[in-house]
């Protein structure tokens, strides 16, 4: 808006503010229409992106259904969980395995053999090491810890006893804990100092390699050092590996109490010859749950698409202009906008095509699957309907259901695990032999890419949207900007014209008043 002086109709008696406002109102209707078009495009873009988000989730779920490992899940049980617990990976072979635990993996802990002197004064202040233990000067020692690349990690310490407290001693050692594999701690209730390895097995250990003032260790390892630890200077106190038998393989070792053998993860909990029998079998529940998760996500995505395609579109409800909003309550605005937003993708050809392709894949037959005998009858699990996954009523537009509450699916998984795997995962150069998940994944991948081309995708890393709708929004923004500039210029022109008119009327009024005054003067003289 210009800073030129505006004269608001004092001379002419015309309400120029209102007149300019009325003139501009008609012009602003044009830019309001462009803004409404922009809002419709933006709502359409948002709806496309919402659908695409669901399609991408289904695509990720379908990717898992392409993997053979999804159908090779195993479960493991232990007959003696106080001795051993077990979990089976997909590569574990079904069978019975006997486990005997000779010893558990352990680390090393060295602690003060008796209470140390109080670390606080009577007034509550903390004593230095010199005051607590009656020593002076600097104590120097070297710790050696875990084995890395054939050598023990080493760290030397120089501790000023007049400046350090037991707390700062602990902190100083623990600054090197990750590298050494040794941590320090202090029990303030019992006044005892501890050194502990951070891991188990023979790779971990504690060695006070040097200790001139017998602060942590002594020559005999009898606890005659300052901190009363049973550590002999130069001696390595080493952790121990777990030892166990697995089947007929004896004396197996592990640096930790959790180890994996033949795809079975064992958690060793009790040594001394404790035994357990581990049973490994195919986990039909895990396979069932994976398939059910896939079905649920498929129904969610297809339901969202069907909802967008059938949602009512109210053509008489356009996005509200600023002027319309002023005349409505918040409730009225909300109700209006809900209808204005509705049906942005109604009967959308692209979404309709994508949904149709999804339904076609789901209903397809996979050729090349070998029949099996189930309850004395030949069964070929070459389609989803053959394993108890069926579509609902016609009006439900392809929604999937599990027959008999999933009993048919579970039976198919148990009786024909190989057939179920091929039904979903089979990869072949012949389209008719490709698994359902293989085909569906390709269709979803194409649908997702197509919508990204149409509506783009929300990204925190890019401000530019090169999609079709993104470009349209950009063009509309430029139109709005041009119109706003044009309207500003138009309003200024109106004001200049009316201001000029006011000045002219003002001059005429002044001349009229002068003439009237002259005329009155002449009459008085006569």
C-alpha cells in the first residue's frame, strides 16, 4: 500500500473507503478463486500421500513375505530352564539336543577383604587418600586387563594421595574402563573397594603389573596392601570360559554364557554338570502370525483406497475464502471444510487401477506347486483361497478373511510348509509360477512410484517438489503472487483517482465560496 496521502471524501461527501473496498471486492474474487483451486490441489496431494504411506507400509510387509526365512521360523524348548534356556534361529534343524553344562563363564572380582578406614571426616567432608589410609606422596601402579589381538591392554596410573579421594580414584580408573575391560567401584556403606572385569571368559582378567607402594597389590597376594585386595603383584587373575557338551560333542567352550550352536542360541544358567534336553521344531505360530499381519495390512491399505474411491464429493462446497470465514462460527467452518475436503480422489483412475491389480494378484494361482496329502486327500496349496484365505462379499471390494478363524491356514502351514513357502516366495522367469508376494511386491512398487510422480512425498530434506501436483501448486502460487501485485496497483490507482477528484471538488468548493462572498459584498455596497 502506498504512503501517498489519501483524502477520504471530506469534500465530496462520498465514502471513498467503502467505494474502493467494493470495487476491490469484485477484483479479489478472481484471486480468491485461484486460492480455492490451490487448496483443492493441496488437499488432493495430501490424500494421495496418505494412500501412498499405507501402500509403502504394505510394500514393506510384502517384502518380508518374499523372504524364505519368514516361513522357516523355529521354536525351541528346554526341559530344564534352570540349567539352560534356548531360542532357535531359522537355520536350526528340527530335532532333540542334549546339553550338559560343566561350568559357567565367569569374570573376575577382587574386593577389600575387610572394611577400610572411613572415607569421611566427622564433619561430613571427604578425606583424601592420604588422610583415609595414612599414606603420602604419589602411588603409581599399572593395570593390565582384557586380551586384544594377542596382548593384554595396559594402563599406568599416578595418583596424588594428597589430592585424590577414593571417589576420584574410582573415576580415574573408570575413565579407562572400556579399553582395559576393568571397572572400579567403592561400597560407601561397607567401606570396601572393588576391581571387576567388564566381561567374562579367559580374554578378561586383572593383573596389577607394577605397584611400588603396594597400594592395590603385594608380593604375596595376601591382602597386606593398602586396599586389602587379594592380589599378588604381577599375577594374572583370569576369567573362565563356559564349558558344555552339545549332543555327542564334548568340552565345547564359550567366552560368555550365551552362545549359538547349529542355529540354536543357548543361555547357560547352571554349571556343575546340569543337563537339559532342547527340542527344536518348526514354529507354525510365527508363520501364521506373519501371514495374518500381512492380511491385516493388506485389508487396511485396500480399505483406505476403496474409501477414497467411493467418498462422496460435494461440488457445491468449495474451500472457504477469508471473507466467508469471517461470517461463520468455528463449528460452521469445520463442517463446511469437511465436506469441501471430501471426495478428492473419488473414482480416481490411477488408484482404481492399482486396487484392481492388487485384487488380481491376491486371487491368482501359482503354478508348479506339488500336491500333498492332507487327511488322506490330495491338496494343492497354490492359491490363498486354497490355504483358507478368502475374499468377503462383493460390496467389501476384495477384503480378505481367514476361514474357520484361521484353522484352515494353520493346518495348511503344518501339513505343507514347503508349499506355503513357494506360494508366497517362489521366484521364476514364468509369471504364472511366481509367488503371490513376489507379484504383489512388484505391483506395489509400481503404484508407489506412480503416486510419487503425481503427488511427491513429504521430505524434510527437500523444499522442491517436482511432482505433477507439486508443479501445479508452484504455478498457482506464482499466479496468486502476480494477482496480489496487480490488486495492490489497482487499489493505488483507485485511490489516486478519487484523491484527485476530492482535490478538484475542494477547489470548486473554495471557488464557489469565494464567488458567494464576492456576490454578498457587492449587494451590501448597493
